[in-house]
C-alpha cells in the first residue's frame, strides 16, 4: 500500500542534500538515488529492507511530502523518523494514496503510536 506523510506548510522545505544525508546516516544498507527530471514527486527515491519489512520511498523535491510503499510497521518507522526531521511547530499529516484516512503525526510520536493510526 502507498502512504503519504506531508507537511501542512508551504514555507518549509527539506533540501534533497539534507534528506539524502539523513537517510544515509540513519538507515543502514539503504539504497538512495537523487533524480532530476519531470516528476517533482520523485526528487529522492530509496529502498530499504527485505521481504515484509521492505519499503520503497520517494520524496517531493521540496521535502514536504514523502511517499512510502510497504507494510504498516516499516512505514510507521519511516514516518516517525521523518517527523524528527521536521520542526515540531509544523504539522505532518499521514494518509494513504486514496485519502481514506488522515492523521496528525505529533512531535515525539513513537512507531507504535503511528502504527495505531492506520485504519483497520
């Protein structure tokens, strides 16, 4: 399933370089590519893990939205990590690609708290 974590504020950005540096520093064995092209939703792409823990992600070139394909637990882990990159006064919304739910990710949210926000 595809999930999105997006910052609800147009005046904050996370540069590609800062995102790539954070990904490589915090996620061992991650594969990261910086893309240039026509799709601003895929400024940085990555993959991590194997089997049921595998996740594929991409970030909008502004760093204001990350797209995550994977199971709920690894998605929750990346969302918790992303929340720490975004200033606490900024609101982050977690939703799926059909917008069938949305939830605010509070600063300091644990992986378990985030996982509990998924429907079902």
